[in-house]
């Protein structure tokens, strides 16, 4: 718990009602020379002041724990709020807010005791997503609901990522190497992120955490640990964040789905010590350079959390030129693009020309468009059929430049996983 | 762990504080100057409407529940004749209204008990005021003193409402 910003006492609308009514009655009593309204006014005038005086005189500290459980579409949020012993937990008002990308079928359940408040919320992710669950707002409010005051907690928001479960094991696929000497390479990360290899003389530039202090004491010379990292290869994940004719709403949802899958993909490969780089192409290419380890995971997660759809449609060549500047050629590249118009199809040819063998994973807009359709019956069936034919044609055109996977079931990336696991099919690309 | 604080559907009504408010409002209505039985009927109707608004599952509607209850109390107090019994009942109905406010069904049970330290302050002030009115002789001087104290109280309340940070205590 930290001493955060000041949280002053706030009067609630009920306080204004009580004080206004009390003052009005006091004046009526004086005007009519009738003390009866004055006796009714007295409790109403004094109650807000008494509530402010009997409550905590500064923002009460609370210990707040927040955790997320569940798998796939299920998001179970739970936690507890434990206030300072001087504060009755039943006077706390806890508000758990659902992020916009998740659905809240029923309001959260709150369980009160005198010492803590437990909360449970069952939310649903309608499609793969990365969502930040904000820290629940906790207010102290007097039992009458006249005054309230914010509390102080040091809890941090929790990021929940939901992506197709097939991505959890895709990291075992061996990627093309882009480093000149295959085999064991020195770990670039500080600490025990790789296999222990041996002890060597410390060099200038070694991190203090790498120094083996016991060995140094025994030998009388500064010695450092050396770790080796067996890497399977490198991967570049590119997200197409350019707008399409589908409209902002559908584009946003498809981009959100792509972000979640890209995060799942990067996590899976980082888990097996591969180097992963990320690029988000909107108007320009925002990159996270190739690296591995836990820090890289956090970097990539932050990049995806902060990524947003561009409002400008930039030329695909800009992406390829920029990618060539930041990443070595020959890198296995996975492009997430909706391929919903001709201009979004030109990303992979330009990348290929610049030396990036790309695989396009294309989240299909059809399920989203069909859900928003106002058609019904036979008209709907015909419209769906035509849309599928157009989509199939577009995927076939994209295949001419690079392998393209049509991703229409958002909770399954089986087709993509099957593709990267089968070398014969991969050879086709 | 106790029962959920925000149950779905219609919220539970806490009967004790509601009965207290109903009785106090009906008594004030009976003693008020309205003809026939209009006073108690209006009082009961207002309190029942307030309780019904509060029991609705919609938060925005429930937030307006205190208005009808307060409105009938004001209407009856304004129309009441001068008398020590009426004054006592008017003050008691104000305290009962505060207790009813504390028994919000959207919050954990036992609100009225938890609010006793708060409600005790206006209750005590009411007791002193009524005792003064009962025991002290009436006249223009006590009335002037009472009027001066009232003006001072209103000014003090206005000052405190405008400066909520007055209630903050600096951490050591």
C-alpha cells in the first residue's frame, strides 16, 4: 500500500437534497413562526456533517487482490478488498468494471464481511482478445449514502489474453534460422534464462547479476557465469493495421482478434527461446526488434496493447522497406491481414521481394458481417454464399504470392498450425 | 460471507426501518392540519412509493427513492400546528427518515445499525432542542437566541459543505 494522490471527501447528491430541504424548512419555520418544520429540518441539516465527522478523516488504505482464471472464452475475475482494521468493510462500495471487449452476462457478485469484501465476475470473450482489466474502484461511503471518499490501494491492472488454444504448442515448430552460425549461441539476456555453460573471466560490460560471487571469492579473480541458449530460429510477426472498406467497427474487431492471436504466437515461440520480432503497420511500421526472454514478452505485450488501427491507408512498399531496415532478410514472417480488399493483398508480395518469406493469416470478416446483417431467410443464405465465394476468390489470389490461411473460426487456428507443421505443404509457399 | 449485496431482480425491503418511517410519517400526517384522513393517507402513499422505488432493480430509478418520502414529510411538517407533541413527532420522523436511508437494499444488511453513531448526533441535537422548548419559558428573548443559533448553524453547515477538505486529517 502506498500513499497515493489525495482523495478528499465528496458530498453525494443525497447530501444536497437533505441540506436543501433542511434549509428551506428552516426558512419556512421562521417565516410562518411555526417551529414544527424546524424540528424536521434539524436532523436533515446535521446528518451530512455528522456523517463526514464519523467517517475516516483521510483516504483509508485497502489491500486489493485481483486475479483472472478461465480458459478460451471464459474469463473469471475474482479478488478481495481488505480495508484497514478501523474501517468496516461493509461500508465499502466496490465497482468491478468490465472491459469493452468482454461481455458481462450478469453483474459481479459481492460478498461482504466486516473485514473484507470478496468479488467474483464471470465474463465472456466473444472472440480472441487482449483486454486490460482495470483495478476495481473502491470507495468508502457512509451507511446513509451521504458522503464518500476514495481509498488507496497499490493494485495494478491485470492483462487477460485469450487466443486459440492450438497456439500454445505451435512453438515446437522449427523455424528458419537467420543467424550465421546455427547451434548453441550465447544467451543475450542477463541471468539464468539459458542452460548453464561454465565460468569464465569477467569482461567489461558484464552485468553484476552475471558475476559468480562465490567463485570470485574462491579464485581471487572476478568470474562470471556463462549461459547458452539453444534457439530454434527467428520469427517476425506483422500486423496490418490499415483501414479497409469494411468500416471502423469491423476493422477494429478484426484487428483485436489479430492482436490476440499474434500475442499467442509470440508467447509460444518465446517459450522455446526463439527470437521474435513484431511490426505493426498502420501509417508507418512500429517495430519491436528481434529478441527473446521474459523482457521481450513484456515488450511485445505492451506493443500489442498499445497498437491501434490507423486512419490512413499507407502503401505496402513502405512496410517492406521499413521491415528490411529493422530485420534481417530470410526471417520467417507471419502476416495478420484481413485481406478484405485489393490493397490489403499487396503486403505479402512486397515483403517477399524484400526477402521475407511470408505466411498470411487472414481473420475472415464474414462471421462479423453476417452477425450484423439485417437480412433473413433466403436472402441471407444467398448473401452469405456470395460473400463466401468472393472471400474464397480473394484467398486464392493471395495464395499466388504467398500461402494464405483463411481464419473463419476465431477460436481455432488448426488450419494454420497444420500448415506450419507439414513441411510438404510449407514447401508450396 | 454474507448474502450478496446486489441481488438480481427486485431488491429485498428491510422492514424495521421502513415500519419506523411509516409509523412516524403517519403520526405526523394525523397531527398535521390536513382535513379528514388526508394526512395519514398522503404519508403512507409517499412512503410506500419511496419503498417501491427503492426495491426496483434499476439503479437510476432507485436513486430517486428518498424524494417522495422527504416530500410528504415536508408537506406535513409545514401544515402542522404549533405544539410540543407535533414538534417531537416531526423531529422523530426526520431521524426515522435517516435510518430508512441507511437501510439501502443495494448495500450490505445492517446499515441502520452501522449508521447509529451518525444518526445519534442529530438525534441528540433534536433531544436538546425539544427539551429546551419544553422546559424553557417562551418569550421573545429565547426566540431571538434560538433564531440566532439557527442562523449560525445554517452558516456553519454552508461553510462545511463548501469546504469538504475541512474533514480531512493529514497523515503523520
